[in-house]
C-alpha cells in the first residue's frame, strides 16, 4: 500500500501545469449546398434532403392511321377516329388477308440494259503517209450531241479544242501509228444509243487509215470493239467522216446493275437482258388513329412543384452544410507588461486574427481589473484582464487608454499602441532603458507567481498522500 501511495505521489508530481480555458462559438452560418454528405462535428453540421423529378402528362397522336394490330409499339392506345385508307405501295410479299382489307396484285417484267460507259479509246494501227489527221470528233446519244473531252498522248497540247471547235475543215491533230486518243463523256451513257463520228483529212495515197474504237473497261474480254478502214476515193485531198454505232460492235454484253421493271418486255430492243416476271401486291385497310401518353419532365430535380406529378423512382440526395467558428481564450489573464500580447490569451482560433476587432478600456498607468471586448460578426466576448504593474512602471508617463486594435494578420500580431506612443513622446535611448527596467521587474513578478502555483500543487499532492496514508492505517487496524 505504501508503494502504491509513493507511485501516486510521483505521478502527481509529474503532472504538467493545467491551463484553464474558455471556449466561444459563433452562430452557425446559413445552410449551403455541397456535393458530398457531411458528418456532424464540433464546427459543422450536415443535413440531407431528397429532390425528385416532376412531370406533366401529354397525349400525342400518331401521324398516320393504322389497321387493327398494325400500330407501332410507341403508340399503344387506339382512339375512336378512323378512316378508309388508301392503297399502299406495291410490295413483293403477299399481305395477310384480314377483315376489311382489299388486296390487289400485278405482274411486272424486269430487264437490264447494257452496262453504261463514260469513255472510249481510239487507237491508230496504220495511216496514209504514216499519219492520220483528225479535224473533228462528235459523239451523239439518242441523236443528240453530248459534251466530250479529248486526251491524246504525243499530240498537240490544244488537241481538245481542235477537234471540238465545230470546224470540220480546219486545223487537225496528227496521230501516228501506235498513238492513243481517249474520248471522255460528261457522264455515263448506254452504248446502245450512241454513235461516234470521226472527221478525217484524207490525203491522196494507196494506203488506208486503220484505227480501232473500243471501250476502256479493264476486263479480260472486250466489251465493245470495232476496227475501222478509211481510204481516199478521189485523187485529191478531202475530209471524210466515219460514223460508228457502238451497239453494232458489242463483242460480249455487259449488263448494268440497274433493273428496270415494265408492264411488258420491250419488243423492239435487241440489247436487253430479260429477267423473270414478278408479282407485286398492295392492299387497303380501315385504319385508326393511335396515341401515346408521354411524360414531360422538368429539367432539374425539385423538392416540390405545384401542378406537376412527382416521380418517386427518380430522385437524388441533396447535401447541405453549415459551419461556425471557434475561439479558445485563457480562463484568466494577468498582464505584467503595459501592452497586449495576443498569443498569451488567445490559445486557438479558427478565425484569422486579422478579422478580430479588439477593444479595451485599460488604463496602463494603473493596476486593476479591466475588460477587453473581442468581436467578430455576431460573436462578442467580454474578457476580463488583471493588470499588475511593477513599481518601476509607475514613473512612466503612459497613455490613459489603448486605442482600439484590429489585428492585421496571424503572422504579424499587433503590439500594444502604448509602445508606439512611447516612441513618439520619449527619446529612443530613454525608452530602451525604461523597457529594460520593466522587463527585469516583470521577470521577478513572474517567478513569484510561478513559485506560488508550484507550492499550491505540492500542498495538494501532500493532502492526497495524507489521505491515502490515513486510509492505509484504517485498513491495517481492521486486519
């Protein structure tokens, strides 16, 4: 028991000096919406509410009338409005026979035309006096001239304008055996209705102009090809025209991808590819107007909305937060120096010191109890302080009161204005001597105060030990 008492005595002796403090709070701020939930703590509170989507119902009718059972899924409700519909488009599929439906059918005869071409090539094999002179080129489709463009290798750069200027007896382009001339059309045409006219300046001689007109398709077998022979029939120079109908020189038919349907096959045309006949159907129904009910939602979530319907399945949580500030002051404050040191009585604060407004009524020449007012927004703290001046400070000519202090920043606490006043009214050297004497005296006072507090702690510890000792004696007697 004695060892236990001794341990308690030692622990109590090591307990640090307790600093008593008073805590003050500002009022809570207004609720502010935040993006996450808030747990309640000393300086903040959280709140959660629920917002919902709100909507109004709108009836929307289909743009078309539909037969029974044929309405789209998006329009599930049938109205009383109906009409006898028109016949629909012809279709290959035979429609289902339904009550009130009229079905028609027809047979068509499909075919394909020759594959269209967009250019042809003229190649010289031999020529009179080893050159072939072309003064003009014409291409017609269904007996109408079409625009062409001519490209010629190893020819005059103006070859295109020479052979398309409409002057049959004018300037000519010269082609030698082996030369190629390409004639480009402005679009694709069916060769069945095309003819090519080549105007040539024929010179006197025993030879012939031999050239080939053919398609330019890159295929294994030739689609269109003809070899042309032209020689002079007189003993003087003349311009002769050679006309070639391309349909007469189709070597192997190529059929266009487009399928043409007709009520009958064309009986006068050679170059068509007949396909099997087809049957098409169309029908007419009694139709109804259908409708749907849609929800027109407001863009934002709301708590309540008059005139709208709440959708309980669409909601979001909304979080709110409100905060307050805290300042902790020493429970009591004894000043031994003629100025305020904020660090000595403000233990902690969530409010920046520069935002605190501090007022006081201290007479720095007279020891006594005074009041400091610390205010921030709605928080006002009336803080008592005890001024205990040493005897040496009585000789100083100090101001009767300290002006109001508004602290500028946490890093640069405001020193008492009394020092500024001293600097203004007293020479610097004298101020230094006075402050040195003050500080020595204040240190002595502070040591006395500290000694008193240590003595009180020792007396308290001794009392506790005496109580434990007495209890131990009582226990020993009972044994």
